[in-house]
C-alpha cells in the first residue's frame, strides 16, 4: 500500500471514530448527530 493510501485510510478511520464518539456524547440528550 502506498503511503498516501495508508494516510487516507487512517484519516477515514479517525473520522468514523470521531463520529461515533460524537453520537455517543449526544445520545443522553436524545439528539442524533444529524439534528
């Protein structure tokens, strides 16, 4: 795998992790990230 490809996948993974953490933090308020 080329370094650029690897970086791309690392960034995508970090974005997904962040979105999950954000959704988990909002859950007690009854909101979803889309609201």
